[in-house]
C-alpha cells in the first residue's frame, strides 16, 4: 500500500514538472536592468509604469487568440481577456492605448531586439542572444513563480 | 457645427479598418471602441455616445440623447501627451419631472439678500411639475483639455482641464464605462467633477510601487465650466491609493470654494475596490462640511457588488446612503441592475432603484440606457 502511494506521488510530481511551462520576459539591451519583478511587468503592460531607470519602455503584446497571451494574462496580469477589455475601455477614455500587438513570437523577438526600450514575452525556445532576459515565470498547473535567469 | 459633428460620426462608422496585428503600423487603423489612428499623425481620434430613458412611479419620465463626444489624444513626443475631449450634452431631451422647491416663501416680496437668512431652517416646500421638450440641438463644450509631461513614474505633470482624480466613480463617470445609469450621490454631489489647473501624480518609488498619489490645484476659473456640477475658482486636493495585490484602497481630502453659495467646502473620502474572480465589490464613503458660521455637514456612501453571471453579462446590486444636515434630507436606496456588454465598447443597462427620501418620499425608479465607445 505504502509503495503504491509513493509511486503515485512520484508520478504526480513528475507529471506536473514535465507539464511545466515558462514565459520569458525579454527586453531590448538598452534596458538598464537585468531583472524585474512580476509586479513591474504587470504595471508596464497595464501602462501604469512607463520607465525603467529613466529608459522609456515599449511593451509589445501578442494577438488575443495566441495561447501564450492567454497564459500571460492569467499568470502575470491576473486578468482574463474580458476584464482586460473593460480595463482598456477606461484607459482609452483617459487617452492611453494598449500595448502594440504583434503577429507572432518571432515578430516579438525581432521587434524587441531592434527597438530601444522594447519589452515582450515569449516561450523559451524563441530566445536568442539579440535580446536580454529579465524574468522567467514558470507556469506549473495553476501556480506561477518568479525565477531569475 | 451640427454638420461637422454628423460628418465626423459618419466617417467613424463607415471607415474600414486594417488588420491591427501586422508588424508595422498600418496607414489607417480604425478599431471599434478604440478610435482612428493615421500613421503620419501622432494623435488618435475616437469618442462615445449615449441615450437614456428613465421613469418613476410619480409619473416622471426622461428620454435623453445624453452625450456625443469626440476625443483627440496621443503622444506628441516621448514624454509629452495631449488630450482633448469635446462633448455635446442633452442633444435631445424630453422629460417631465416633479421638483421640490426648498424654502418656498409665499410672500416673495419680502425677499432680501441677507446671507444669514439663507441658512435658516427650511420649513416650506412645494412640488413643481416641469415638462421639457427640447429640439435636437448640438452645443459642443470642452469637457477636457490638457497637456501632460512624464518626468518619471514618480512624477508626472498635467496642466489644463481634467477629471478630478477622486474616488472610483468620478474618474470613469461616462455612460459606456459606468456600471449603472443612475449615479450614486457619494460620487456626484461632493466635489467638482472637473478641475482646471495643475495635477501632479505618479507611483511612489517604494514597496514595489504599490502606492499611487495625485495632488491637484485649481487657482483660476474653470475652462468651459458650464457643465461642471460645482463652479469653483479655488480647489485643492490630494488622493493616495494603495494596492494590496489586486485590492485597492484610496484616501482623499480636498477643499474648494463653491461660487454658487460663496462658501468654502472641505471633504474627506475613502474608497475600496475589491475584485475577486467573477465578483467585484466597490465602495466609496465621503464626508463634506461647509466652513464658517452655520456650518453644515453632509455624508454619503455606496457599496456596490458586481457579479459576472456569464460572459458579457453583469448583475449589479448597490446600496446608497446620503444625509444632508442642511435641509435634514436623508436618502436610502437599493439598486438592482443588469449590464450587458455584447461587444466590449457597448453597454446596455437596465436597472430598478427603490429610494426612501425624507424630502421627496418613497420612489421607485426604472432606468435603461445604451452607450457605445467608437
């Protein structure tokens, strides 16, 4: 009985680790820091924070149907698409546009590598040496955790 | 002017939109509810409109094409923003209402200008039935106009006419954003909705920037102040907001001179916004006092719960309270409403409010409205 229980726990843990995903927050090399917190990412994407150590940040988003954007909304912004739409209604009324939307993760990497102050999010497999990693967020089931590079 | 407004409106409605998901900014980009942006022009053009109908069990009613507004805004430079809102109100209005005339004096010939007399106890009231039917008319007014300079996240400056940054309701007081058509008195009767002057605001650079502040000063007459609820030439205020994860608590204080009664008024407010999954609770409490001899106080609060019953459909329940020592008026109200947003820029609202008013008696009110951002 005990052996079965241990085997069950082992497989449960192994399964959840193997299903773990990461969202990588990348930035243009002009951004003068090597790490930011999840809260800072949230403030930047909600256009409440505009600077990182004096450099104006330019957040870029994926389109609303992209699965990674849905995960980003859920685990980093803690909002769903409907809540975000209502939020951007309010910001529109106050003259603030949502982040620029790009068509793919490759486009995000390309944009972030070229534009000063740009910041984006992608899956780890798209990371290259033209951008710097500011944060890795592990999505493990329903929980998420910050981790430094 | 009417032709210009209609032309602008038709252009918005008819304009085709180019895909927003390309890697380069399109030449012309119109997105429903987010306005029109031309690649070569730094400003975006948009707007909103709203229509409202209300009825009460005292046989009062109102049909009102409430608002048609055009917004023009954008980043002029990396750190400078411009914002302009031109609004026409009550474009078409048909209503019948019963107003209570306070301090009604049967012998009006004895009227004199002695200020002290204004603040004596009110003893006499009378009901007046008013019927209004106004032709379709557009009278645009400058609702907001300001220039903003971002020095840092902790220090942003705004100069011009802007929305008074107090509480939760006032900063989003337009029909497409509000949760109900009927406003709570706590958000509308205690301070000027707009301020003309200087606003300094930002994130405080400690505790993960979870504190926000706003300081504002008005030392002049307001710009195009016809539709401001309070006319003032002197207004100071401060608001501090603290975020505990997604929960926010705001504290505000302010002081202004109400030019209509020539008195200084102070107010203090606190508000809470608590989102939890499909539920959101918001509440504002405000206390105001008139300064000087025969000073009176007023207080009001509301507690509102919003529940997303299913996608795009929201149930709203609100409790309002208002107390005015000046005329011994006390209002208690319960509102139940439904807000349907078939598309994110559209809001269709239906609501009932049961009101117990010490001055006007019990009242059942029905209101419905349609509002859209374009």
